[in-house]
């Protein structure tokens, strides 16, 4: 055995000698094999802790995330931004756009007219994505069967991400969760005495 290993083992054993129950008569054979295994494991654990302290190895702390991560403040800001998106005739601009497109059968003049609306300013790519996704449902005319990620609320969330300059890499379910957590946080702050 290496001399330093023996020294560390002896120090660890000496430090934990007080932890060993006096009822266990280790040297007379009265201890069960399980007790002996536990004692040896404890000794190795103590020896490792002692070694880590000597060489300055510390237990790892909280890891810093690279890039964007959601925190409570960002969730609440996201919720407030979605709530402050423009409304047209009392509905979100995305719900209004879908209703008009359905009514006009996705006519190119209607698409151009909606794109000129100030509610969709600087959102040409997002608006075109919405039209492309919604057009798939036109032949079926089963608007109730639309996937959650294709509904106007999904585009509201992406619109808010664009305005907040948050990355647009999240699934609809993730954004929906953060939206509702943000709403809860905003209501908690509002209801504080």
C-alpha cells in the first residue's frame, strides 16, 4: 500500500472513531458483515472528504447557463408583452387575421391588406409563416381540429418573443407554460397588500 494512502486512511479512521458505536465489538468478531461493510464505506467516504479538503477540491456549485434562460422576471415580462399586443375589434390581431383570411378564402389581396396593417409591422416573415400554416387547414375547413402550435395564440407568443428580442426556439407548450406562470406572478404582485 502507498504510504500516503495509509496515512489518509489512518487519519480518517481516527477522526471517525467517535462515530463507531461502542456496542460493535469490531475486533472480537461480534460485528456482522453488514456492519463491517458500512464502517469501511464510512471510512472511505471520510478519507475522500479529507483528501478533497487538503487538495482544495470543492463541491461544485450552481452552473451558469450559457445563452438565454427563463427566470421569473422574463416570464412576467413575456406575459405582459403578450397582453399588450395590438387588438383589432376587441380580438388579438392574430385571431382577427385568421378570421378575415378564412372569410376571404386566403385571397392574395386580403393577405397584402393584412400585412399593411400596423399590428403586423416588421413581422412579414412571421405573418407569412402563419398564412402558410393556416392555409393547410383551408381545404379541410376543420378549424377546430387545428393543432395548438398552429393556433393564433402560438403566433401571439412568437410575436411577443420578437418584440422582446427573446430567441424564437421554444415549443408552443413551453411558451404556454411560461405565459401562465408569468400571469400567476403578475397577479400575485398585483394582489399584494
